C-alpha cells in the first residue's frame, strides 16, 4: 500500500463509523438467498485443489477468498429473483495476524475476524470464469485493492465491537455477515475443531450460512476446503454449484498468477 492509500484510511476515532457502514451495507443489501434460517441444518463438505509446483506459484490466502467471492457473485439460486446477480458480498475474514499461522495467539475466541465488503461491480466476472486472463487479473487486482484499504487490516474491529463500551453496543446491534472464511497454513488434528468451538463460544453469534475453511498443506501442493453450509438455506443443487464455481474460479486465479510470472496474491 502506498502513502496515498494510507492517508485515506480512517483515523482510529472514525473506525466505528467505517465498520458500521460495512455492516449496514450487509443489512440493507444482502442477497435474499443468504438470509439465515431460524432452524439451521448445517452440513459439511470437503473439496481439494491441487496444482503442479513446477507450473504454479503457491497461492496465498487471498486466492481462495477471491474465488469464494467470485463463486457467490456467480451462483444465485433461481427463486424468481429479477435483475442481475449481486455484484458484492459482505463476509467475515481473519485479520492478517491470524492468517500468518494456524497457531496464532488468541485474542477474541482464538480467531480475530472482521467484516469485509468485496465488490466486483463493473468487472467481467463471466469472462474471468472463462479464463480470460485480463478479466481474471482485474478481479484479483480489485479484491487486493479493497483488502489493502481496510483500516489496520481489520485488527481493531473485534476490540471495538466486543470490548469497547462506547462503540460495542452500536456494532453489536448490527447483524454479522452470513458468510465466513478462514485460512490455515497447516493442519493439526485438533485445529479445525478448536477453531470452530472458539468461534461459536466467544460471541454466541448465529452460525453462518456458508463457512469455508481452507487449509494449505505445506508438504504437498494442495489445498483442502472444509465447507459448512446450511441446507435450510441452500439446496444440495445450489451447494454443488457453489463448490464447483469455487474450484473453477480458484483454478483461473492460480493459473493466471503463474502465467504472468508475478508473485502469488496474498502470500
């Protein structure tokens, strides 16, 4: 991030308004098909994504996150909705500190997250899915730009929401996003169960409609994606379409990052 970008970050005293605006964006403009169910029926799914280390750079955490955003923008259950598909999604993602290692020190329930509004409006997402390199690069650059503009990389959000007596009641009154994303650089036998338990216990938030936890295996060039999806919100057909779209988007991103001989995004 350059100096001009840093200068545009809200000052710490202005951050509550920034986060409130993000959550209001979700509350007012969330896709109708992502509304939480009063009686969730969570189901788990596992996908793997592998690549050749001779032909591909190792993708960083922003690659599967960008792929998830593309997949949600592309996949919309046909429930009589009119008009174009949504061009943005608000989702909870970990702060940069928690992305560096799966054993990050706990602050608020082991994983410190913040809401991000990722907007792909004006980008040719369909062309990116077809593998048009310019379109893929445009999506990558736009998501990178938006994440780089998050104040303090989201590190202060949970403190303002969960511990600050002045700003906490305001932010807690706004709904949390129904989509959650995690990334881990390694997988220990206890890791996913521990993180899931701590997320559920720290703030007693309702379970997300879509929860994607991606693990990077450091020994082999492979990602493992653990999905937890509410089947009372998405049908099995919708879930299959979302997972397929995510894998296709991720393949486009990994291929594009390698073909341009640039560093993998979000490393």
